[in-house]
């Protein structure tokens, strides 16, 4: 039954190609005003690449494995802050490394955890100058606290810089 319906009601002929195009001539939109082209070198200048490179966050600067986090939790020093809890353990590397956590129990919803981790990552990244001054290189684990969701970047950044300053003074 279904095949009879298709044979009776659906055409198998192809429709003829349209002879009349939408535009009457090949350069039909030539009369439309064009945006003036910016001369080479006169546009907005790109930021200096070397300045941007100083704020990178390379893979070598991250704690990635669960075992690394657990080692820092078990053997490291704990510092409580208003927006974060910091665990740190000296490492034998040439750079400071960081791991960032925001648990479902402490923070809640996924978008809130993502924002908390972004804020902590940015606080670590922007504290590069203070971290360089610390003579001993550490593995840092930053645990977000719920109060970080109520503030902008400035407060967690100031708190982290203050913690880094305390760590640098105690080991100097």
C-alpha cells in the first residue's frame, strides 16, 4: 500500500533549472557601498606578545594526578583563609606548581565550582611576581571555600598574595 501511494503522489521528474538568476548580472551588488579598507599597519595594534607570555600557565605548573594531590594533603602544611584553604609542600622542581579543587560538598553546583576554580587559578597566575620571590619551590593545592562565590577576583587574589608573603617570610 505504501509503495502505491508513493508512485501515485510523488513525482520522479526533476524540476528544470532556473534560467533567471537572482542577480541580473554577475556583479549585481557592485553598487552597494563598501566599507573603507584599513591601510596596512593602520589598524588596531595587537598587544605585545612578550607581555602576554609572562602570564602563561604551562602544564608543567599544574598538579594533575590524584597521587600528587594526596601527597600534598598528607605531608604538606595547611593554611586556612577566608576564601580558600591552602596546602603546600616543598618540591624538588624549578617551578611552583598548583592544583585547584572545588568540591561539590563545599561549593555545590557545577557552574559555581567552575567559577571558584577560575578565580583561584587566576589568583595563582597573577601572583607570579610574589611566587618568584619565594626561594623554596612548592606544590600548592588550593581548595575553594563557599565564600569565594560572593566576591570578585580582587579579594581572593589579595588573600593568596598575603599567604604567599607569609610563606616566603617563614622560609627566608
